[in-house]
C-alpha cells in the first residue's frame, strides 16, 4: 500500500480503456507488488493523477497502488487530449 498520490482526488481522471487492457494493468500492478491473487479485491478502478496512474481500491478510505508504468507502457496510447487510452493491441 502506498501513500495517496500528491494530487487532489477530485482533480484526478478515471482511466479509460479496453476492459481486457485494464485487467492487464491491474494484473501487472498486483504482480509488481507481489500481492496474492485471492487477496486482491475486485472493487477497484484506475485513475490518472498528476503524479501517475494508480489502482484505487474502493473503500471508505481508498487504498492506492501506483501502476509500474514500465510494465504496462506497451498498453498506453496517447490521445490528442494528452490522456493515454489503455488498449491491448495497437493498430
């Protein structure tokens, strides 16, 4: 578990992408932090903060895991608005 990102949660953006690609990002994050499969909750989502992409475990007090971008960089496609889209296969 990490400290919350430095950016304001209200100013963060929900990450957008293909469901399979988002699952892959969550899997790579779990593997990076060596979290056992059964203990990784299902209620989570991805959010972009000023200091990176985070898996946010939904709870009364959310838990943040920074996504290791080097493990998922091949899934990120930059859009014109500057916010990457998460996609499994590039054209």
